[in-house]
C-alpha cells in the first residue's frame, strides 16, 4: 500500500513537471512572438 502511494506520488510529480514544461514553453514562445513584433 505504501509502495502504491509512492508510485502515485512519482507519477503525479512527473505529470506536474511535464505540464510545467509545456506551460513554460508556450509562455516563452508567446513572449518571443511579442518581442519579435
């Protein structure tokens, strides 16, 4: 049971990191577009 919660925590953490990377990437892209004009 403890192992399962650890696996869930790792999965949640990796998903959160992926979402964070996507958000930062899109933010940087829109910032570059704004800077380019």
